[in-house]
C-alpha cells in the first residue's frame, strides 16, 4: 500500500512535469521549426546563439536546483518556515543575477558570438536574436526559481498550465512576427526573438500569481530578519556544484559547436535540427527522473532511505525503457521528419543517420537523468559533479575532436563520442546508487 501511494505521488508529479517540460522545449523548437521555413542559415544562427543563452540559463540553476532539493527535504520534515525562507532567497538571487547577465548578453553580444566563431554571413541574424533574447534572460531566471518552488511542493500542475498558455501565445507570436501575418511586419529571426521574450514575460507574471495563491501567500519579514545566511549557504552548497556540472556540460557543447562550425553550415543546421528532434524522445525520462527526485527528497527528509532506494530502482527501469522505445520510433521516422523540415539532401541524409546512433545515446542519457537527479535529491551533491565534468570533457569533447575533426568522421562520428560519454557516466551512477553511499548526505539533521 505504501509503495502504491508513492507510485501515485510520482505519477501525479511526473505527468505535469512531462507536459511542462515538453512545452518549455517547444518554445525553442517552435522558433527552430518556423525559422526552417525562413532559411537553414537562420536555424544555424539561432542554434549557435541558443548554445550560449542556454549556458547562461544554467547559471541560474545554481539556486533553482538548491531550491528544489532543500524544499523537498524540508517539506518532508514538516519545516514550513524554512521552505518560505528558501523560496524568498532564491527569488531575490535569481532576479539580481538575471539582470546582471541580461546586461552582459545585450551589451557584448557581438564579442561573445565572435568568440564562438559565428560566420560573418550568419552574424546579423545571430546578433539580433542574441540582443533581444539574451537581454531579457532575467525573466527565465525568475521563472526557474518559481517553478522549482511549486514542483517541490507537489504543485507541478500549475507550471504546466502556464507553459501551455505561453506556448499557444508563442506559436501565434512567431507566426505573426516571423512571416508578417495579422498586420504585423515580417521580421524573421528578430520576430522569433520578440515573440519568445513576450511569452517569457507572461510566464513570469502568471507563475508569480500562482506562487502567491497556491503555495506562499506572503513572505513574513520576521523570517528574513536577521537574514537567513545559513539557508543561502545551503542553497549555494547544493546549487554551485550541481549547476557546475550543468555549466560544464553546456560549455562542452559550446566547444563541440565550435568543432561543428568548422564542418560548415549544413552540419551546424543538422545539429540544431537533431537537438530539437531528439529532445522529444528523452523528455518523458527527464520528467519521471525529476518527479522521482522530488519524492525521493521527501522520503529522505522523513528518513525513509530504504523506500527511496526501492523507488529509485523502479524509476531507473521506467526511464530506460521509455527512452529507448521513443528513440527507436524517432529513428524509424527520421527521414520523413527531416524531409518536412528542409529540402537540403545533405542535411536529410546526415540527420537520418544520426537518429539511429542516437538510440545508443539515449540509453545512457536516461540512466544519467535518474542518477544525477536522484543522487542530488538525497544530498549527494559532489559525486555527480565530479563524474560529470571528468567524463564529459575527456570522452565527449576529446573523442568529438578525435573522431570528427582529426579522423574527419563528420557529425555522425561526434554522435558516437556522445554515446560513449553518456553510457560511461550512466554505469558509474548505477553503481553509486546501488552502493547506497548517499544515505548519510541529507540536509535535514537531528
């Protein structure tokens, strides 16, 4: 009965997280797919910019990851006041750091894209997208903090609903501003950027209203006087290492994008298309892993480590089975999918081949989703970071250069390097979970 209740709680969390994650991914994917009707060069330019913007967004995960883990454990332990303190601190931190990075991305957009090696022909569109989307990146920073707070309180359905509304707005906004419909000017890449920013603004407003209505009606001043430095310290203690692994991965992708840029515009566009296609294959596993991490965090807060261990094993089986099944289906329809996106036969052939290799990539990725999310939820922060950074740079980046550039294997060879990276890390995380060395890492003491 007890494990049946946990399964229901997991399903109640994973379902909304799945839908929300798909919808969040669609914000970027809609830009890509609609711009594919504009030109492949526009897709390549936006893909390069998003590598850098996504890297910056991971910096905000420093606090958001800590918020999710601490709130999950404090809710499990019944420590309501600490939950309020953590959420308040995370909102302030992400707002101010978000405004700082918005200024940097807008002010030095040209220099940053130049460092990434964006071709002269792609630079005008890249600059336009970067200055608008990057200049308002603080909106996403605040959204991340609020969503983390709502999810950890088993209220994942509300961020999901907000994402649904925002995606509908983004589709209409993109259609109007990219192609000049409904009396609007045809702005191409600039229109896609404006639409994305407006939608993120609406998202922040709706999420903040829901936070006040459904979770924390107000933030009592006495809980922040004196300032709860200990909770800020815990947030940073969790967030900096955890986000450090994410940032390391994102930085490695920027380096790999530089390698791909050396292969030409077709390879760069193919990589962008592939990223947006395969993410819909792994999103279910990501959602289950995130929902499972919240439940595991609650169990650890209640000191029920055996229940957390058994639940983790179930989550692992589910995510691997789902990820492999969905990636096989995607590969089977690969040629049809790419044919709908572009008429460039080189891109179609390259992308179709990559989707078959990606089946192996997704096996390891699913295990990593489970391993990293679950270990973090228990408070075992440093191990995933160490493994993630070490293996990613030695295997993913090192073998990408060896296979793709030195041996001239092209984009498909890079995907082989990704396969090795994901699966090596996955095997290490499975061993860590089964060894149960995470049982004494909780932040709830006494």
